């Protein structure tokens, strides 16, 4: 199925604008045949108290409204993260709002948390609750909310019963003022209230890990504060990181690069991987990390693990490399284990992190 999709569907999707192409892919996945996936047991790991059959997930932003999580798992992902979900439905920013940088294998988006709302996502995830598999839910505040921290807390109340884990997304660059919630005092209040609410709903929702997703654009001083708060408030993990507002040197499509929004894909890889390593050395094993940003090959995924990731997530890389990228990454990880005489992926995590933090800063 994966090979057929890549050969027949992907070329057609390139005819359409990126957002239409994504919508068509979602519709195609609704009708795609499902298949059982068997992974090499060496790819399995236990992270955040959850058992992952493999460490490769699809990042939030693709299945925004939890329309096809089981179809995504059947493609070979070890987990899927849906969202970003907001409490109330909202349209997001005006279109066009997604732009390909084809020569750079990147994408700029300024979607702005377009969401069908929590009620729609709750209904869909409740309907597939017995299907199993790890489905994370990425949550965000409504743009016009008068109490954004309250939005996150209430979403935990609503969605924890149907989520394998919850990701608190305060790092999108496309909702004005949202990244201010990464500042120390605001983040402390947010995480304190979020974790307290998670603990309160455990009797009917079960233990739900709470993760924090951060921007790659933080200064190291800001990262110190963020990690300090995350550790003090006992979050279960962090995702490093979201899209970047920066524009790295050497981009070929300099016209499209001027579009407002967050940049993802290959150009993000150096910065996001460096920030992952910087986060890893600061976390000191207090909780696991998910590495995301610019993964478009098995080699790139392996670098994320060596920088400190216990799990990785993809999205933009699939646009340019196709679904075969999932199998490529699995093969690269197994080859690395064999060549280095290791038995489990955990033995690779963070082995290069300290050295990476001593390198020149990516430009």
C-alpha cells in the first residue's frame, strides 16, 4: 500500500497547493486498507510509561482533527499525535497560509491553530478507544481566549480520558502572544495548573503523561528557565521543537522564505537538533525527549537519537521523501544497533549530545 501510494498519489498531490494536498491525503487515508504492522522487537521501547512498538511518530499538524489516527498507525508509525486541538472551533489564519520551499525541501506555515474544536476530537477518539495504539493529543489555546492557561487546563479535563498522552503546545509562532507562555512565570503557572488537573482526573482518565512542546528559537538562557520549570513541575517529557521563525543562511527559495510563519523541513534540522542536545544536557535524565524537525532520512533520525531523543516525529520529510521514509528510518536504526553492538535504542540516546553543544551555533 505504501509503495502504491507513493507512486500514484504523491505526484498528483504536488499539483495542488499544500493545504489542499493535505486535505486530499486525509480523505484518501480514510478509505485506505488497513494492515497489521510487525516491527523488530529491538525497536520497541517504554517511554513516559507507554509501550511503543517503534519510536517513529507522525507529528501534530497533519491529522489536526483526529480523522485518521488508525490509518496512520497502519502505515508503520509507532504512534501518532493529533492536533493542535483548541477548546472551541476556529478557522485559523486566512489562506493561503502554507508554502512549499521545494528547492530547500522545507515548508512555511502560518495556519494559526485551525481546529474543529475539542468536542469533535473527543467524539472521534472515543469512538476508536478500543482500537489500541498510542495516540497523543496536542492542545492549544483559542486565539481570542481571555484565559489561555484556562484553555489548556480545561482541555486536559476533556481529552485526557481518550489520549495516550497530552502535549501542551505553547511554541507555535502563528498565534499572537502564544510563545509568551514559554516565559518562566507564565510557564510555571501553566504547568502547575496543568499537572494538577491531570492528577485530579486520573481516577476516571487513568495516568496521562503531560508533555511540553517548545520552540527551537529560545535563547539558551530561556531554555535554562524552561527546563528548570518543566523539571520543578514534574512534566513527563518535552518535544523539541516546533517550527522556527528564523531563516537559515543558504536557502535557495529566498522569495518564498520571506513569507511570514514557521519554517519546517530540512532547513530546520541543524537548529532543532542542536536545541535537542542542549535540552538533553539540561534535563539530566529527569524525563524523556521527543526529537522533531527536519528528519528526512535514516541518518537524520539517528542523529536525533544521538542528540538525546527517545522518540522522533516526522511530517515535512514525508512530503518530499514519501512514506518509504518510515521503513528507511527503521532500517537505519537497526543497522546502527548492529554495527555498534548494542541491544536497544536507549543505548544510543544522547551519546553525542555533549559534543554537539560544543560546536559552533547553526546559522
